[in-house]
C-alpha cells in the first residue's frame, strides 16, 4: 500500500475516524490503534517481514532497559554493543551481503582467482534502514545518558512502527516523538487543516512533478547512448526534480497525515534547491538523515575540531556512510564521495556556515551573486545525481562523457520537452520560492485558491500508476 494508492486513501480516513471517534478515550487506546494500523500498513507490502519489525522493536526495547539498569560499565557496554551489532547485522545481511560477496569475488577475479560467491535470494525489507536507525538512535541516547529508557512497551512500539514514517522516514528521535506519544492527543481542527494541505502538496509533488519528470528522465537515462549532450543535460535536470518531488513529497505527506493524528514529525526538507552552497544544501536535504550522521558519527569523531587531516577524514567518512546507507551499489558510494569533495573546500576555508539564514533577493549586485551561487550549487548537485541515478559506474562515466561531446539533436530535445513540463516546473519553483519561509506553500495568503488549483492540477496532470513507487522505498 503506497501513499499515492487508492487503497491508502481508503485506509487513512478509516484510521482517522476510529482514532478520533472510537479509540479517543485515552492515549493508550489511541496508541494501540495506531500500532494495529501500522502493522496492517506494513503487512500490505509483505507480512512475512513483520517478524523483523517485531524483533527489532523487542531488541531495542529490552536492551535499552538493560543498559539503564546495569550497575557497571561492563554490563552497559555489553547490552549496548549487543543491540548495535544485531541491528547492523540484520541491515548488513539483507542490504549489503550480496554487494560485499560480489565485490569480493570480482576483486579475486582481477588477480587471477575464480570465485563463485553464495548469494542470498531475498528482497530488501521495505523501511529496514529507517526503523533500524530509529532504534539505534534510541539505544545510543540511553547509553550516553541523554534520555531515560522507555518502560511502556506500547509507546515504544509505536515510536518504531508509526506508519507515516515507517518505510521512508523522516528518521525520528526518541527525544522528539516519544514525549508526544505519552500524552493523550486532542483534536485540533486547525492542525488537521494544515495536515490536509501538506498531504495534498506532497501528493502534488509526487504524482505531478516527480512522476511526470520520471517519464522523461527514465527515457533519457535508459537510452542515453542515443542521446545528444543537450538532451542528457535535460535528463539530469528532470531527475533532480523527480527525486526531489518524490522524496520530499513523501515526507510532506508523512508530516501532514501525522498532524491529522495530533503528532508532529521532524522536518525533512527545507527547499534545498535554493541553497547557495553544498553545505547549505545538506542542511536542507534529507535533514533527518544528515542530522543523524552529524550527531551520532561526525561529532563523536571530533567533527570540525582537530587538525585539518582529521577534519577531512571525518567529512569523507560521513559522506561515504551517507552514500552507503542509500544502497549497496558503488554508484551511491561515488555519489557520497563527490559531495565530500564539494564540501571539503568550504570546510578548509571556513565557509561551510556562511549561508545559515533565509535566502533573500532584491535589486542589487549582491542578489546577482546569490542567484549565481544557487545556480552553481544546483549544477553541482545535478552532476552528482548522474551517479545516483545510473545503474553502474561505467554508465555514469559514459553519460558524462557524452555530455562533454557538446552535441545537439533538435529532434531529441523536442521529444523530451512538452508543454506541461514547461508549465509545471516554473510554476512549482515560483510557488516554492514565494513560500520558502513556510513549511507548506499551500498555507498563508490565498490558501483556499492555492489548494483548489493544486487539486485541479493533481486531477488533470497527475500520473496515477501503481508502478510509480516512491524511490526511497528501495533504501
């Protein structure tokens, strides 16, 4: 069941009705209903993998309590490393085992040995990277005494399995979500309206922007050998909007539907394509993952403290892990390393925190500089997306090589640019730009007009195909 499916648009109102009109007596009944709904939601993908979700929940719940109750460091370390090892072990087996086996076999082949690795014939459980990171952050925070262990199993189970964020985030923190789950929620009409607007905006991003761009991006990337340089550049731009609309659209829908249940989730995107440098881009893109790596890996390693070599090592490690987190493919690793290369000069010249505030433009020279910097940042991001989107490193390099040939084929370009795209992308960017200080562009002034127009665009231009799954489901 996907957020953009008909089944989900039946499921969500049913849960909403039961939540506010049947199970609304106590926070325990509210939480119990959301757990049942969450497990049903997950089972619609594949019920056989429910055991992983249950096991992960029991593991972190139990080890969290044992860490807190341990009287000595030896006991605390034992339960902590047991939780971390098992969590990463499951992630390693399901997500990375085949990748490492095949890579090792290829390495042996290059030095003259023949190897036939034993591969696992299993699918990647949807959401495993997300709920594993939920659990890890919870256990790490208990170990370092930032939070207390949760003794209410129902509350903790909901923290892990809450269906709006279960399969593609945002990656929540116990410090943010658990306190909300311990209070009875009361219906708030204004908050529900905000939630509905954000769901519709997220749906627009997914079925109109992302899925429309996907048609052309897929056609270009899948047939890049036949394309000219200009078409290949257009294909890269299409993919940039596809992945942004797809992932941020999912996050908007998750945040919006959570507001319907009186719960706030962490913001995951903050208009990243208006960033003025790469450091700012990573403060605005997939914020919950970036901040997770910052708080649980980068800062413990020393962050930007220490000598330059240590700082560079930390940056490379963070982006390498970020790339590897996305998938078991060298393309993601190279994508991460390219972003590290972008980031290092900003760090060395202490420019990585130059652009902290909101972007503002006026009629002066400074604004021209800002537009130039946003343009350069977008180009750099698009270049790295080539590796993210390509099937392998060879294809990515060949794709770039063909761009550098500087060829032009009018018929190719004409086929990839249609009137709806020419209208949609500028409309989308203008609406986001004018509302960049708000969580959702459909709120504030003319909200009813913007909401009505957006719904019309969804109905008229939306791509309602079940094949258009959310990209981040594969992570």
